[in-house]
């Protein structure tokens, strides 16, 4: 049984239909790259699966490990092992980063029947992960994303990913704003989590990153539908020729 099973997923935002009929399976430990022109619905898919209330599912099914995702609220989805890194990670004023991440980690541990981490144990793990990600330790003690640069926000998303060890991680343009060291750290983290069974759905247009990730499949979303299902060759073709290539009429 695939870890993630989407069939005929249809989503409206503000009364407008954005995802038409998205069907997709992802196995445990598999890595799928999702590409598509601006506005094709990539972020909508991630936010819908994470349970954002603005995205209204009007048809189809979404299952994670056989459980009905659509029947769960945001917290229940996270406890079931779903993680979304935002395209634009928000500030959370007044909430310290380390407390925020520890409470998320402990909610997931509780759902798995594991004992919660105390502040001391958590801080040890968090410091080690922050170091691997090139994130200054001081950022653990600041409010979430408060004054963080674009690249630091993305690294902070990766810190959460590293500590949560979800069953399915959706990374929405994790590469935007990140420098070469950040990209290398991203690849290392993704591969180490994959080896432990985490599955990935990764939105990216950056061919170097996609090549390094060695995806099992590459999908192209077009106006809310999966228009192409391919492999790394599809990513190379999109990088070469862009998204318009298929819809361009032949020159008379
Ligand atoms: P992508 O991530 O592929 O660039 P999005 O999923 O962000 O695309 O957006 C898909 C479509 O939904 C776009 O046409 C966008 O304008 C629209 N959309 C996204 N969020 C909202 C919103 N909050 N209100 C209205 N329309 C939205
Ligand atoms: Mg976009
Ligand atoms: Mg987007």
C-alpha cells in the first residue's frame, strides 16, 4: 500500500476551482518532484494536504498510511506524520523557536507512543541539527523566524524537518533564497531521512537540486491537473524548454 494515496482530489479556493482532479501515489521512502508554471496549483496541493482551512476539498480522497487525511484537522495530520515546509515561512511573534519545535516534536512522539523529550535532551538534538544545517544556535532562542533572512527561514524549516522525522515531507520551493551550503545541507538531510523511510514531495524548479535528489518520479502540474508523469528527463526538458513548450502551437 502506498504511503500517500490521492485520488481525484479537487480543491476550491475562495469559490474558484484550483485543483481539478489530482491522483498520485507516493511510497514510503520515495521522492517525487512536483513542477509546474506559477499558479498551476503546487502550493495549493501542499497546503490542502496539510489541512489549511482556506483550501476547500470538493471531491476525491487523500490517505496517509491508509488513514483518511481529509477527516483530520491540522494537528492530527501532523501527528499522523505529515510535514509541510512553507514556500514563505511565517513569523510567529512571541513564540520561542526551540519551544515551538519541541512542542511539535513531542506531539508527534506522543502520537507514536514515545516518551516526550525534556528541554535538555531536546536542546542537545536541536543544537546538533542546527549545526549540520548551518543555522546559528542563537536562533533557537529567538521567536520563530523573527528577523530571519529568507535563507535562514528555509533552514529553520529544515531544522523542524530534521527533528520531526515525518513519514511524508512536502517541501515547497525549499531552494528559494538558499545558498550553495544550504542546498547541500538540504540534499544531505533529505537523503538521510529517506534512508529511514520518510517519503518526499518536493516542489522545485532548480535542476541542480533535482539532479542531486535523484527523484523516483517527476510530475508536471498544469492548471490544477497532473499533465505529465515522468522521470529526471522531464525535469531536464522543462529546464531546457520551459513550461510553454507543450502548449505552443506549431509554427505554420
Ligand atoms: P503555485 O504554487 O503552483 O505557483 P498556487 O497553488 O499558489 O500556485 O496557486 C494556484 C492558483 O490559486 C493561482 O491562480 C492563485 O492565484 C490561486 N490562489 C492561491 N491562493 C489563493 C487565495 N488565497 N485566494 C485566491 N486565489 C488563490
Ligand atoms: Mg508560485
Ligand atoms: Mg507555490
